[in-house]
C-alpha cells in the first residue's frame, strides 16, 4: 500500500493521483485503503511523514558524522537515498515531487514537516570542511546543483521506467566527483 501510494503520488502529484489508481497498484480494495486512511489527504500526509522519517533514519545509520569532507558527506547522503530506494523505489521521487506541489490542501498538510529532511542534511553539511571549494563559490549553490542533478537523474529514470537505485547512485556519484575535481 505504501509503495503504491508513493508511486502514484510521485508520478502524478496530489491533484492527479487517484485513490482508484493507488488501490489498483497495491492490489487491494478501496475499503481496505479507507480502513487505514480516512481520505486521500490523510494518506498523503502519512506518506510524507513516513518518508521523511524513513530517510532521516537511514541517513542516521549510513552517514558517518565524524567524516567532515563535504563531497564524501554528499556521497554518503546519496548512498542513504539509494538504500531507501531498494525498499521503497519511489520514496525519494515522492519527496522531490512534494517540492513542486501546488495544491493548497497538500501544501498545508505537509508544511510543518517540509524541513525534516533538509534539516537532517544540514546537520551533516553545516560542519563539513568546504576548504576544497574554490574561493568565491557559494556552497549553497553547490548544494543546489547536487540537488538539481539528483532530481533530474531520478526523474529521467522514472520516465524511462528504469528505477534502479544503483544506477541512480552511480550517476550522482559521477557528478559529485566531477564537482570535486573542478574544485581542485
């Protein structure tokens, strides 16, 4: 049920995700879905909260806080995302999709939780050694560049129905290492 909801919301956004599609994807009855969730927004809220907590937990167990190399930490964060995608192929895509959500009801429902994952990422990156970044380069721009690349690679893999976590990681790793080499 969770994977089905993640997939339908990630691919369609809140407005165009139907509970009919979710139950069809999950192979369950609509009655069972509504037994656990009162309505579509309740499901969306649960999926968002569950996803944010799950990825934060994965980062906590995967990312080495004692490592202070900026690029190494970025790679470890992406490794955590890859690990999540092995259990929940659409979870990271769902979290990215919520950044572009434009339905007021969905925005309102997740507003207080929106910073959960970015806050966790900042816990690691705020204390990273960024001395290898070329002088004059805004580290927030580098963060955004990695985030944009990650979202683009993930979107491309979903559009081609090739949601393979290892390929996602390999491609993102290539871009992060490219950035690291540019800054030497």
